[in-house]
């Protein structure tokens, strides 16, 4: 049983928004948009965030809040009380397996996420050093240097996982709530400032057209599966992290408004990031693609900000990278927390021991993606470099499948009265009417879309 409950409503909102808003919006969103021709990805993404993402976020929070446990324990208990085929479920432990997969997903994701956090640390260190005149930074050069230095990446990944594990062993709440209170507003302000700078570039109107005017014939089934995977990633669905937050919720906290604001803010911020990155990408003659895109584009934007005789672009760079790092750290803490709380709840580990164990496992796995652009650069899995393969496998396959399992478990297995109590907010009568819509979405719409995505994925593998 979890004892903590978020001390203030403001703190809780911040933590949940911060756990969603991070590298998914700043690092991943731009490169998947680019790989899928701009608006052909962006428009379905906005719809999916609302129609699939929002109901799934609500579902995971309800699961955690109902059983006050991490995802495996919650699904185990749900099996025991299940309304649907209880005997069969008990024998096969199907839902428990879904929970286990959520845990595996969180560890795999943390492993390559930590590599990218290591890149952020490297850029942050170099920018900070250049503010003090220790080194001269040139953005694209930094990226090239880092790509060839595999062992530096391994070292930085280790540092990041160590920081994450220490934060988790000290307890989720104290660790993040305080720093996020002042950090998120500052981060959002910096992003808005940079969006304005970027929109002053000559290619801004091309970028806006690229992001918001889709050519519907460009939307392929492959795009839709990437959209679904990215919605899960950016909203932290399918790893049990949101269930852990739900389990720490106070009795009187309402699920629906908090989920709504999380999805709306996260999506709005992704669109801002698009407006920040793409005018620049359009202005440049050459630019990086894939996971390097953000690291190539952002420094060029910082360089655009010049104050009189003083390199304030570098200072902005340091502030921005620091905010990004702390937001990514908050996400990493959420990811590690998912498997740590399972060990604590169900296997009676102490928190520090569980954090050590899971941190080690994540680091062991992370060595592969950390070396993917250097020592292991010739190794390709399904024609992809190792880091890209990790990302594609976790995001496009595992997360949607776990989300599907959780949607079915809660949608069909949990008692309607129990769900209603958690869903309906007495102060907001419209939630009474919305309950039926939510239930319909998680019982029918979400499963159909995800099954479609899975079929397209399987088809893609065989076609290759
Ligand atoms: N949603 C986070 C991001 O956008 C990633 C994440 C996934 C964090 C799952 C926690 C759990 O970066």
C-alpha cells in the first residue's frame, strides 16, 4: 500500500504535466514529424491525443487510484475482482502479464532515454563552459564530436541513471515536486520566447504551412501507427508510470480534469516546439535528421539570439538545456519509479535496494544504444541503428500493446460503479454524461485503433 498523497493540488498537476512534457515533445516530436511529412503527422496526432490519449490517461490513473498500487499489483487485484471471465484470467494471469510488460517497457525505455539525457548533459556542460570562456561551442560540431565518442556517451548515461536512482531511492515526492514548482513556468516562458524568435525567421510561413496544412493522400497506415506510438510515448502511457501517480493521489483529487489538462497542455507544447524547430530547419540548407535533429537545430537558434556585445544566446542555451535536463530527469524518475514501486509493493524490497537493482539493469541495457553511433555503428537491426531500433520497438510495438491490455482490463473487467465513482466529479456535472463516452472509447475505439496499428506493424516486418 502506498502512503504518500500529493501535498498540494498545484504540486500534483505540475508533476503529472512535467512527467509528460519532456524529451518526447522536444526531441522526439520534431523528428517523427519530419519523417512523416509534417502536417500528415501533426493533424492525426492532435486527434489521436484527444480521442485515444486522453481516455487512456484517465484509464491508467483510475487503475492506480482504485487499487493504490503499482500497475502489476493493481492488475492482479483487478483480476481477482474481475467481472469478465474471472476463472480464465486467474489461470492465465493475463492481466498480470500486461503489468509485467509495462514494467519491461519502462526499463527498456529508460535505457535509451538515458542515452539522450546524456546528450543533453553534454550540451549543457559545453554551453556552461563556453559561457565562462573555457571552450568555444559550435552546435553542429558538438553533435559530431559526441556521435563519435561512444564511451563518453556511456559515461554520461551512467551519470544520468545514477542521479535518477538516487532521486528515486529518496522518494518520488520530495525529489521532484520542489524543483518543478519554479522550473516548469520558466521552461514554458523560454520556449515561448524562442518560438517568437523562430517565427521571425524568413521561412516561418513555409514552416506553418508544412505543419498545419496536410495533404491527406500522404497519410499512410504506417503514419497512423507512428502517431499512436508517439501519443503513448509523449503522454507516458503504457508503462505504468501514470498508474503510480494515480496510486499516490489523495482520495478527493478528481481524475478527469487533471487528465484533460495534462493532454491539452502536452499537445499544445508539442505544437509550440514544432513552431520553434521548423522555421529554423526550413531556413537551413542542410540539417540533421532522426534523433539528432533537435541537437542540430537548437544551438543554431540560440546563436540567433544576440544582445549588444554579449553572448546572451549562450546564456539562454544554458537556461534552456538546464530546464530540459530537469524535465527529462523528472520523466526518468517516473520511469524508474514504475518498476521500483513494483519491487517495493510486491517483493518487499527497500526503496534504495530496488532503485539500485533497476538502475543497474537499465544501465546494462543502455550500453548498447549508447554505443550505437560509434563502436556499434555498423550493426543494424531490421535495417535500423540500435538506438533507432530500441525507440521504434518500444514506442510503436510495446507501448500500444500494453495500453490496449490496460484499456481492456479496466474497460471490461472493472466494476462500473467503481469506475463511475472515480471518473465522475460531483462539482462538474458534465462528467456524468462523459462517463459513457469514455467507457465506449476504451472498450471499442482504442482497441480497434491499436489492433489496426499492430497489424500494420506485423505486415511491415514481413514485407521487409
Ligand atoms: N512522456 C515523456 C516524454 O515526453 C516520456 C516518458 C514516458 C516519461 C513514460 C515517463 C514515462 O518525454
